[in-house]
C-alpha cells in the first residue's frame, strides 16, 4: 500500500519535519509513503529516510518533486508474461494495475522488446506511468506505477487540422487495390507534412512477409514492395498485428525491413488517441 501526502508549498526544513511526523504517527508497517513537494523542499528528506530505515527515491512528477520512501526489504509485485500470446500480456498487466492502489508499482518481465512496447502503451493508455525500462539477462522489463486516470476534459485541446494520420489495413496482397491504397495514401500524407502510422492486421499482415509483395504490380505505379519501401524510408511507422503475423508464419526473421510486430494495446492506443486521424481500408 502507498500513502500519498500532498505537501506542495511547504518549504525545507518543514517538509522534512512533516515527513518525520507522518512516519512516527501514521505509517503502517511496510507502507510506502509518497510526498508530493514543491521544488527545493526535498532537501533533508534523505536524512529522515535514513533515520527511520527507509529507502529514498526522488524524481519528477509533473511540476512536483516526488519523494518516495520505502521500508527496507519491501518488494514490489512482479509478473512475467513470457510465453503469453497477444493480447494476453496487456490484459494481465491491466488487470493487475486495476487492483493496485494509486502509487503502487508493478514490475513486468517479457521476452522481447515489441511485447514490452505494447505493454507500455497499455499502461500509459490506462492513465498509469512507466517509470523505468531495461533488461535483465534474457528478459526485458518495465516498472509501472498506478496513477489516477485524467478526468474527462483534462486532455489538451486538439488543433482543428490533425497532423497525425493512422491507416488501418485489414486487406492484403489478395486485394491489390486496397493494398496499394494503404501506401499511396501514406505517400500523399507524407507529402502534406503529416506523421503517418500504418497498422496491418488480419490479411493486411500478409504484406509484411519478405517477398510477398514482389509479385503485386499496379498498371500505373511501381511494384507494391517498392512503394512500401519508399513509404517506410519516408518516415512512416508500420506495425503488424502480432496475432495476425503468427497466423501467417511471420516473425522477426522474415518480416519486411522497417516494419515492427505489435500487440493489441498498440492498436487500441492508436485508434483511441484523439490526436490521430484514423483511416480504415
């Protein structure tokens, strides 16, 4: 459990005195305490932590300085989702975070970077924070911290003309017209100064296998594989649904260069972000 103490406006050394009193009179055994302070008020908190046997961690949280005190020997909850099939990892992590209190943390381990990125999107889309990412042996990991979901209307106002375009394609090389449209529209959007992201799912994932698009040719344009490479080199991010890729035997070894396998949380994050103009083919 994490106790959060908002103490903005209290200066040093009064913030340290407050921290000591909180620990003496209200802290439960093994309880973490999180102080939200004004910049500069954290001075002297290290001495308080040392005196009472706490580990100290100081960082930024928006405009506040967050000082976290954790009793020595306290371990955060961990989960290893290695081997779980998408969207399993994102669901598992989301369910655990839902059960945590504000400020509590979860360490998530997985086998590859694409799964970690998908989990990170699930965490932040749910309103929580990713405070650390890294590697341990053959595992990737992140540490997520449960945070309050922003209230409706708190999101930044969007410009009338959206500069980020997300193209969702569920048709593949068997529907050449739609396959071409994906990358032709992307090329146009790039020429207009837009940021473009493509998400290939279902049969759209068939375009992501090396060599699969070489036999597709529009009468008026270059081969599909050449157009795809041009768009990717132009800065377009291309994600391929992990589940759809598995259905078609597509993996990192035979994936078109510049494309990236991604999970369900990445897809949901892209289409639910109000800053994105979403186009479906």
